[in-house]
C-alpha cells in the first residue's frame, strides 16, 4: 500500500526539491558564464588614464571583471613615436607657413613677374601634390601637415593675384570670387584624396563667404543679404545631412547655425520695423522660407536636431505670419497678432510632419504664449501691490479712479492688449480643461511613450508584449533584456524569449509593469500612485493626464482673474466699481475652491487649491484697495469675513476649512480695529476692543472641541490678542488691563482639558504680569504690601494640594505664589539705594532655597537660588567694578584663560557633574 503524505508535508517536500534544483541551476549557469568569458579573446588594452567603461563593473573574481580596479592609472610611459611625430610635423608645418607668409608680404616686390609666378606655382603645386604621394606610402600625418601648408599657400596665392593682377578690383567682390573658387578647388581636392581630414572642412569654411560678400559688394539691401545668408545656411544643411566625413558635417552644422541665425535676425528686424503690411511681406517670405528649410532638414536629422529645427521653424512662422497684421495695428496691439500666430501653430498636430519636428513646433508655440504672458506681469504686479501705498494715509478719501488708487506710474495705455492676451489664454486653457479627453485623443500619436527597442534604440509602438522593446520586457537600461536583480541568477533568459526569466526580472506584460497595459502616459496611472514613486523606470515617467488637466484648469482660473483685474486698471473704472469688482472676484474664486474641495477625483486638487491661493491674494489686494475710504473698508472687510466664514462652513473638514476660518478671523480682527478708529479712540484705548475677536475664538474653540479648524482659529485669535498688547504698550494702566483680560481668556481656554497644559500656565503668567505692570504704573514703592496678601493664601493652597497629592509638581503648588512676591521685590531691589530691602530679600531667598533643598522641591530651590544670586550680584556689583578697575588690564583675560584651561582639563568630570546635577533636579518635584 503506497503511503500518501499529508498535503502540508508534500508541499514542503516539493519546495525543498525545487530549491535544490534552483541552486544547482545557478551553479551551472555561473560555470557556463565563466567558460564563455574564458573562451572570448582578450579585450584590447585601453588608453592610459581614466577608464569610463569600468563604471558599474562587476566585482573581482566574477565573469567580466576588469583587470584593474576603477580609476586605475598606469604609470607614465615614454611618449609613443606617433605622438613625437605629430609634434614635429606640427612645428614643421607652422614654420613653413610663417616662411611663406613672410615671403609673400616682404620679398614679393624684389622679384620679377616671371619669378613670382614661377615660385608661387611651383610651391603651391608641390604642396598640393605631395600629400598624394605621402598617402600612398602610408605617411598620413605628414600628408595632413603639407595639406595645411597648401591651404595657406592657396590663400596667399589669392592675395597675391589680387595685389598684382587685379589691384583695382573691389576687395569684397574679389574675396567672394576667390572664396568660391577656393571652395570648389578644395572640395575636389578633398574628394580626390579622401583619406585627408582637412580639405573638406576647409572647403566648407570657404563656402560660407561667397554669397555674403557678393551681396555686400553689390551694395544689396538688407533683405538680399538675408537671402544670401539663408542660401548659405541651406547649403550648410545639405552638407551636414549628406556630406562626406564627420569633420565636414560638423563644420557645416556650426556654420549653418550661425548663418541661419543671422538670416532670421535680418528677417525679424525688417519685419518688426516694416512701415505697413506690404512692407512686412518680403521679410515674411524670407522667414517662411527659413521655416520650410528647417522643417525639411528635420525630416532626416537626429531627434535633438529635429526638435531644434521644429522650434526654429515655429518661431520663424510666427514672426512671418504675425508680422503682417502687426504692422497694420497700433504698436500696443501687435502682441495679439503674434499670439494668434503662435496659437495657430498647434494645428501642426494634424499634419504629417515628422514627430520630433512637430514637438519642436509645439515648443515654439508655447514659448510665444509664455512671452506674451510675461508682458502682462508688470501690470498685474502693479494692480496687486499698488494699493500698499494707501497704508501711509488710511481713509484719506475715495480717489477718482482705479489708477489713482494704485499710485503706479506705468503707461496703462500701452497695456491695452494685455487683458485680451490673458483672457484668450485663459479661454484656451479652460477649453482644454473642459474637453481634455478629446484633446488627449488628438495628441495620442504625438506624445506616445518611447519604448526601448532592440539594442536600446528607442522605438515607438514596438512589437508585441514579450518581444524586445515591448513594454515591461526587462528594464529600459538593458535595451529590453531582463536584468536579474540582487540575488538573481546570472545568465537568466530575457523576458519574452525562450529563456526562463530571471528572478526579479519583469516579464512581458507583467501586471503593474509600466506600459504593460498598453496605455500611454497621459491616460493616467494607478489611482493614488504619483508618477515619481515608481523607481528608476518610473523616474522617466511623465505626469498623468489628470494632473495635466488640473494644471490647465488652474492656469485658466489664474489667467482669467488677472485679465479682469487688468481690464479694470486699463479702463480706469471708478474706484467703487474697482473695489466691488475685486470683492466679487474673491467671491467667485471662493465658490470655485469650495466646489472642488473634497471631490476625490485624481488630479482635481489643482483647481481648488489654486483658486484658494488666488482668492487669498485677491482678498489682500481688495482689502488694501479699500483703505482709501472708511465706508469701503467696512464693506469690503465685512464682505470678505462673511465670504470666508461661509466658505469654511461649506468646505469639507481639512486644511481648506482651517484656511477659510483663519482668513475670516483675520477679517473680523481688522474690523474691530476699524471700529476703534471710527470711535476716535487712541491706539491704547482701542486695545481692549481688539480682544473681542480673541474672546470669540475661545468660545468658538470650545464649541468645536477637537475639530481640525479649532486650533488654527484659536492661534489666530491669540495673534490678535498679541496685537492688542502691542497697541497698549505706550500706556501702562491700559497695558495692565489688556494683560489681565488676556489672562481671563487664557483661563477660559484652560477649562478645556486639551488646552489646559499650555493655557493654565499662560493665564497665571498673564495675571502676574498684569499685577506687576499695575503696581509699576501706580508707582508703588512697597510692592510687598500688595503681593504678600496674594502669596500667603497661594502658598497655603499649594501646601494643601501637596498634602493631598504628594506627586503634584512644586511649580504648580508653590511657583505662582513665590513668583508673585519674589520677582517684583527683586525688580524694586535693583533700583533701591538702601540696604534693608536687598538684605531682607536675600535672607528670604536663602530660606526658600534651603527649604527647597531640604524637602527636594524644585520650584523653591530654583526660584530661591536665582533670586539669591541676582540679589547678591546687585550688592557685590559696585565692589566688583572697583576691584576690576584696580587690577591690571592683563589680569582678567589671564584669569579667563586659566579658567578655560581648568575646565578643558577636567571636561569629562564637569560633564559628569552637570549630568548628576540635572538628574538630581529631575528627581525633585
């Protein structure tokens, strides 16, 4: 009978056998990798110096480990013969070049025409023919040196021909012809001797000048010069795309960039300075041709160059198309023409242009819009910050118009188009927010994620899951191959192939793998997962579509608000209309913030948060603007307080509600200050009135209890009480009254258990401070007559408390009573010229200190010791000053240095003493 083990035992046995198989397979794979590495031919020795290929190399002893550690620099060796040869050839070519220049410039006139021609022809032909012979013998470096000499000789020949054969010819014209001839000569020479590196780049450099110098020599207008520059740039682009040799292509790329930039600057300058639409047509044609050339080059250019070409083409189209209507409208409205042209560029997504070029054009469109919006910043800043000037003259009277209240010197008539720019941009962003799904479908082919293809090359829409480059097939760094993680087995197969996936490798179509679902990045990811929280592959992930949609909605809200504000300033609406309009805008923003709060949709927080921040900024601006008139101040701050209070009621529990409640509290506090000013009260007389709002916040906190908005509201009320204390400082009796009232409020807050640990001590301190201020204001010379009747009952109550609860703190039991007498007496003793009060105070403090030490009461020991030390310092201070004056000047620094030496020498012992003292104090009650 066959024994069948229980399922748990059988499962454990299977797991053990599988683990043994995995371990054996790992050993075999490791051995296989070692054998493969041993059969490979040795890699060539790297050049001396830093070895960048050693980054991330495996540890020594593992397959593929480098022979030397990272950063290993071998010892210096003697210079190779090739290096010495290059140095000698460079110096020789330089000396020959100097000799040729000296001969041409100095010794030329001492020879006849035949001799001159013979010398130049012989030397030049010899310098041109020698490299061909040298190349056949394998002397490439020597051939390069002689080719460089020949290049200089041909330039000297051109100069000599002009100086002897055509001295009356125009210099620019002759230079243009000579450059064209030399460019053709060196092009043919470079193609004939393809192994030389110098001739073709030299021909490209020479080809930059014929058209430019020819137009300049003919006295052509600036537009023709621009066309010459553009034609040269097109030629350079053709060479960069189809030219032979890296040097020629790089040189053409650099030269084409310079020439194209110069042509664009010429066209832009002529378009901007055109006297009318007809005058802007010709520069526009130049710019459009440049755009067409840039897009044509983008078809075959690499990704980065293609995007740069798209940006250049987009900007050129905007300058060309927008320049015609801009020349027909007033200068202040020209920005609308360019903005319209920039927005029209977005239609490129529907064309069949190359993908990277389209992205570049869209970047150009965004740059144009950003530039137009940047022009609105000065006006918007003036509207928001201009009312700050009203703080110096509150309630001086209502100004006539909005601009007068701002006090800005900006040329408002020149900003007439700014509100329109903001409104158009806001409308487009709002439309994008409203119809985002349709916009995402249109842009889907353009902004699809690039997936790594075979060998690491990027491929768009690569093969099916499991093939190289498919989403989720391995890591992008490995070009689609599955890379085993720590603890993985070497040699594990690649995902999607016939091999077995390594442990930890993400297979094709793995759940949760980026791109495994086939959705593009703009479709949004897993709910609640931010785009930046997915490790190395997700670090390249772009924001989700919901986040982008929220950003569009937030931008629409901000730009629309700015457009309405600037419209009021540009139109110079009446002051009352401006104040009412800003308040209404705050109300609208608060409604938007409340409506979007707590919606729970992904990416939806951007709009309400932006609306909240904008509403706060608008409330500050509206409040400052209302300070010009008393009635406007009451109306605006009352409305703002009501709006924020209503928003706090409607908003969900959270940070938004707390912010709304705090803003409402601030508005009410400002209203109480206005009331004191309207009643004609002095600042210190209005201080008690300012405590009305803090009192309401204490009641509000008691009503809300543990609501998250309670603490911020109470803290705001406390700040209002602090303002009241500051107002009452100039008048001591009012200061004492305000401090006592603040103590009452703190005591009221201390009734609640959650506020008691802080509010109770604060209330006691405020009451004691109020008593001291009152005594000082009454010029009482014997404060003990007022403090002892308070101290004795307080100490008795503390004694009974300690008797009932021995664990009660001495600070709670005896601290307030002792401080009520000791601290005022100490303050008076420091200004008392007699000796009786300091003596009695010192004796009392000594007794209290001894009692604290005897009964291990922390409050008595510290309070008594501190008062005793300060009283003794006061009594000894005159004698210390006399002794210090009699001592030599060097003695105090010497004693201080000696003290530091002693403390430093016994530093560890002093630390132990300090710790013991701290522990002893901590054990006291």
